[in-house]
C-alpha cells in the first residue's frame, strides 16, 4: 500500500508541471472586437485623424494670440557704451521701460473674427475627418464579415461538390453512371477547392486593411463580433436632409462667407486711424572712470505719449476693399454649390440604400429556391432519375445564390454606411424610422 501511494504521488508530481506548462503555452483567446471598438481604436491610432486634431490645437493657439492687440505690451531695452578718448574715459548705461496700449484699432476686431472662423473651420475639419474615419472602418469591418461569410459558404460548396463526386463515383462502381459523370463532378470539385483558396486570400487582405485602420493586428476573423442582419428600418429622407444641413462641409462653407465678410471689414480698417498710448521710463548713468573721485551722473526721464497714425492715401487699399466684396459673393455661391452637391449625393445614396434593401429580399428568395432546386436535383440523380449535368448546374446555381446573398448583405451595409456619411450622422439608428420593411432574420 505504501509503495503504491508513493508511486502515485511521484506520478502526480511529475504530471502537474507538465500540465502547467501546457496551459501556459496555450494562446490566450483574443477578445471579441465590435464595430464601435474598432472605430474607437482608429480614432486613437489613425495618423490622419491625429494630424487633423493637432491642426485644431494649433489653430486654437493662433486664435488665442489675437487677444494681444487688446492688452498692453511692455518692452525693456538696455544699452551699455564705453568711450575711450584722448581725454577722460567714460561709460554710459541706458535703460528704457515702455508700456504701450492700443486705444483704437479698427482692424483688430475683424482680425480676431477671422482667426476664430479659421479655428471653427479646423474643428469642422476634425468632424469631417471623423466621418471619413467611421466610413472607412465600417467598410473594412463589413468587408471582413462578408469575406468570413463567403469563406463559410465556399466550404459548404466544397462539401456539396465532394458529396456529388462521392455519389457519382459510387454509381459508376455499380455500373449505373458513366465515367463522364465522374469527370464532370470532379472538375466542379476542383473549382470549389480553387474558390476556397481564393476566398482565404481575400479574407486575409480584408483583415490587413482593417488592422491598418485600427492600429493593431487582427489575425483571426472570428475576433469580429457581428453578423449581417436584414431587418433595417427605412429612414425618413426629410430627417436626413435636416441632419445634412449640419454637415461639416456646409458649416465650413458658411464660415467661409463670414470670413470673407470679416476680410472686407479688415480692408475697411485701412481708412481709420490707429491710436495708441505709451508710458516710458528711461534712466541713464554716465561714469568717468579715471576721475578722482569717480564721477557718476545719473539721469531719469518719465514720459507719457498719445500717438495717432492715419493713412490718408494709399492706392492699393481701394482695390483690396473691392476684392473683399467680390470674395463675399464668391463664398456665397460656393455655399450654394456645396449644398447642391451634398443634397444630390444624399439623394443618390438614399436610392442606393433602397435598391440594396430590395436586392436583399430577392437574394434571400433566390437562395431559398436554389437550395430547393439542388435538393431536388441531388435526390433525382441519386435514385437514377436525373442526369449529372442537371446536378452540377443546380449545385453551381446554389453556390452563386449563397455568395450573392452575402454580397447583397455587404452592399446593404455599405450603402447604409455611405448614407450615414452623406447625412453627416454616426448611424441611421439616431433617426426615428419612417417605415419598416418586413423582418428578415436570416443570416448568410
């Protein structure tokens, strides 16, 4: 009994380290990645978005700098001079402190407004960059989901082609099928293998693109959490138009109009004087070094000045004012054109979304009928009532219908992402639904 117990204890003590090593060597499962998490990662890691954020910070600093003309400025200067002459040698030290304040300058108001509009324009540029980022990440994320589904469908195609081959080979062995039947299904089997390899490569490219956007590698498509669901509400086009009026491009165009108006005010400032007030304190110390005793002559001066500067004539300012007025008209036309183009894009995107919704319904029905057609053809050929050509055609149509179902789902989600980007919103779910299509809960 004691010997057996010692043997068991020794076996356990040798097994535990091995099990521990195996457990620690197993790769940790990667956390699931949702679309929202992918967008958040892209916001943190995408260089283009970070560069735009930096431009916003730089523009904000320049805007704050425009407070300078409203605040006093203080200047300090000092001069030390040494004189070596044939007579007495002496040194002179001069110190000046000047405080100045602009009491009136018509241009500083428009200049500050222009800087503020530039800052607001950069902020809207950051919003536009975010919309582009969201669209790119959504497109890449949906492409991975579609590639993953296509890969699953092609595995099913390979299984069906292999099953057809096995049935044809079995019938040939029993003498009820020709060798040509086996050769036809064999060609289809190899085509299914080729398609599977191709879909694996496509999936890896999609993963690489998504990894590039979010700034971290995604090596396994199973990390992505999500599936294509065909139950989507139809958004109200009027609500989309209302939301689009807050798009960054439109706000930037409106800011361009205001900036042109401020530029006109800035040009008008050439016709007004600039009035400043100065307070100056000056001290000089003259010292004769070789005098006995040394001679020092300090002098102080305090002064206050009111300075007015007014340009009465300068040829260019008349044309600068005229150009500023023309720039206002130009920016107003650009605003109208921006609205026109964006409204057209929204209408086209909305129609694409409607088309994609209808295509999804057709693809689902086609997939159902193709599955029924293949089951019928397979059953007839298995019992000797059908020919091999009908079976191969039915299996090919089924594979095409399966892939078309996935493609229609991808087109639906891509058109949804494009519609969201065109409307300037994060998701259509932010808008109340105007109509609801029948629910289709099937997934590719």
